[in-house]
C-alpha cells in the first residue's frame, strides 16, 4: 500500500499530506513516524497524532552560512528529481489528475525495476 495524490497548486502542503495519508489510515500498521517541514506544523500534527503516528518537524538550518544537506529534508526533492528524468513527467502534459497519478506510478515502478535488476 502506498500513498499518492495529485492536487491543484493552491492546496497547502499540510492539507495535501492529509490527501495522501487518509487512504492509508488503518492499512499501514507498521507506519510509525513521518517527517515534514515547518509549514506542516499545527493542524497536521494533531491529525497525525489522532491516527497514532508521530510527526517530526525537520527545521531549517539556523546558521545561514553556506549550504548544508539536512537529514530527512531532501528526500522528497531527490524523489522529484528522479521523476523529472522521465520525459513524460518533465512538464505538465496531462489534462486529468488521474492521468498524472498513473504516469507517476509508472515512473516509480520503472525506477524500482531498474534498481532490482539493473540493465547490463
């Protein structure tokens, strides 16, 4: 079981997270901890706690001197970079959100298959 939701850009990340996680409630008994950025604090923390999960807020680096990769903070951006390598996902070609979700699922399946069995 996995979560995926494509939604309009005018929905905040904390509300979009509920769209991703709501179908998983009751199905993922092993899920214990979630990570989010500071914009997800508040209502999402309360909702996640009601589901029996723990939400950890990964804060930004307090020292602005230079670039430093923070643990857990770049996982989603790295995933978006992997998806951006797929030509069909490089731009927003799809007219329906269901088509976009299907293309993302296909791209992730391809990524998993290449990792399980790399090309010679």
